[in-house]
C-alpha cells in the first residue's frame, strides 16, 4: 500500500492545502494529513477543532482515502510509524521549494523517507498567515478556505 504523509500546522487549512490533498489522494492509496505542533509558531486555532473541520471537508469532497491525525513529535518518526511511502509537501513558489528542500534533506537523512512535492496550483498565493491577517481585519476569506473551515474560523 502506498501511503503519503502530509504534515503541517494547517493553522488554518486552506484551499491550497486542499488542492495538494486532492492531488495526493490520486497518487497514493492512503493519505495522512498530520496536524503537528510547530515549536516556532504559536497555534491560532485549536488542533482538535481544526482536525474535525478538515474531516468535514474530506467528507464533503468524498476523499475517503484521507485520514487526519494530530501529533507532537519529530515528523519523520511519526510518518515511519504509519509505514509512509513518501512525505508530501505543498509548494506555492520557489521560496517554498528552497525552504522545503532543506527540511526534506534532513528527513531523508534521519529516516530514509523521500519527499514528493505537489504544487498548490492556482492557490499558490494563499498562505495560512495571509488568511489569518485578512480575518483579523474583517476581510472576506471565503475564496481562500473550504466552507467547513470558514465556519470554524468565523465561530472562533
């Protein structure tokens, strides 16, 4: 079984993330979205509530081969526990590629896991930070996040 492991803070989960998940779900028998704690970032939204909202997105998009987990350890270690075939990373632009290549090299060295990159497509200009900033200024974010995530963000 080919398993892809897509880790991130998903704080919040955007349409760019969803684009990556949809593409990955066609490439892998199973995709695991892994919501992790980033020691360099303070979470803005509750992990468990985000997990539940992402699960509602997956159900509405009929992505039945995708599972969502929460973890708080080294990404490559938890990925190995799930018998991961590849780590999945989304790319928005060239700057993302440079950043991700450094992380991928460490993950490969420490775990033997290779990384596959999937472009965020037309959502390449969207970042979670941008969505949060727009939300804080009362701007419409509906084109940047799935409906189920929008509901969560509007009620936080």
